[in-house]
C-alpha cells in the first residue's frame, strides 16, 4: 500500500481549534516536521481539511 509523507509548512497559530487538532492527530508538531502515514481515506480526509497548512508527497 502507498504511503504519504506529510510536512507542516505553515503555522497553526490563528487557526481554529479543530484545524489544530487535525494537525496534531496527523502527528505534526512544529513547522517543517514530517510524518509518514498510510494512504487511506481517513488520512486523506484529514489532509484535505488542512491542505492550506501542509505539503503532501506520495511515497512508493
């Protein structure tokens, strides 16, 4: 199964609490931190809701 590398590129300061919680649940803490997650619908949905804050790359 494919994986996604998710990197936080913008700060969560000034964002609504739900967006902050989504970023934290993805495993991201500070700007430029990255995590590798399985590519599944739940992760894709979280990434879509904070797409303006993160950068996503597909890893084979």
